[in-house]
């Protein structure tokens, strides 16, 4: 069992990431746009490094699991062009639902929120990855080896998707030509996803293809009349990576602990963020409806 192809993609990508971050930071410096805050950028990098350590171990366990499942595959799909195209769509579809539920189920949001905790949008923010999310994210892709996709190809496709998503974390690229904006996830679409504006909450969960959001009703166009406010609805005032990684998990535990009865305790885990058994309904869908 090897992750050779996956590691090669990562090894090739990291220098490109660093060069592009330097270019963006230089443009930011020259234009005085305030895209980068030094402490925030360092925190994002530390989150990314921690994610690599946790993710590396979990990826190895996932490889063992995928390889075991692959023994019972329903089809022999191979690596023909059409199989790789099917894998692309299957991977992107899986990412959409994993990502969407990470916003709509609070126990999953408690892990994913780390990526949204920066009030800045720059390529460095793409590195702000969750540590806790790495412990379970590979579960969502377990159906792919079962239907016949080789584990090595699944990991390679996952990595290619993440590489593509890196480029979406910028303010320097505005709107792209209409056909691209209609089909693909773009910086404009992803800025909306990182917005804490009520209009933008829990929208545009795409990895590569924005068509999933259009199909399943979670698409929102970036509105030039409403600038995106980055971050979360209640921003955390810290650059400490340990606090960034744990703040919402702590809040969730506190809410579960104070809830009356097992039903309410379970609802805090599985209802969307903002649900409360004894307070105002601050779920994204409710806020948009009231708006």
C-alpha cells in the first residue's frame, strides 16, 4: 500500500502555493489592501501544519480501510479515461455533501469551523485546515472503493480537488467569464462561502463544480452591493492555534451539558449551528427567512 501519486501531487503543489502566497502578499503590500495580518497568517500556517500531522496518520488508516473494502468491489473500473471522469464526479459529489453537512450538523461544524475563523480572505487562509475534521473525513468516501475505484486513485483525486480549492481563497481575482462561473467553483463563489453575512451563510459548498450547489439549492451569487464580511457570526479574538482548533468544541460541550433531557442534548449535536432549546433560533436558514 503506497500513497506515491498522492505524495507527488502534494510535493509539487507546496512550492507553487508558497510562490503564489508571496506574489499575493507583495501585491497586497504594494496596493495597501490589508489582505494579510501577520499573526493571522502564522496561525493559519500552524493550523495547516497540525492538519498535515493528524491527516497523515488518518490517511494511512483510511488507506487500510479502503483497501479492505476494495476487495469486495462491485465493479472493476480500472484507470481508463472514462473511469477517471466518473471518479472526478463521484469525488466532487461526495465532497459537496461532506462539506455541506459540516455546516448543517453542529458536531461536524465544531470541527470544520476552524477553517472559517479568519476574518481575512487570502491564499494563506486556505492553509487554515481543521485538525479534528481529519479524524473522520475519509469515512465519507468509503463508498468509492466499494463500487470499484482503486484507493490510490481516490486519494489522488481528493488531493487534486484540494489543490484546486487552494486557488479559490483570494480577493485578487474577481469574476471570471460566465461559462466558468456557471460550472466551476471560483474565487467569487468561495468568497460567498466564507462570508458571515446572513445572505451568504451556509452557501456555495462546492469543491470543484458549483453545479451541485445550483442543483441542491445552496447557491448564492456574490453581490457587488453587499461586500463579504469574512469570519463567523461570533468571531474569536485569538491567534492561538489550540484555541482556534477547540473553541467551538468547548462551546458545544457546554451547550450539551446545560441542556435538559437526552433529546435536547442530542439536538445540540445534530441540529444546525444556532439551534437552541431555550433561546433565540439563530440557524442560518431561519436568519435568512427573517431577513
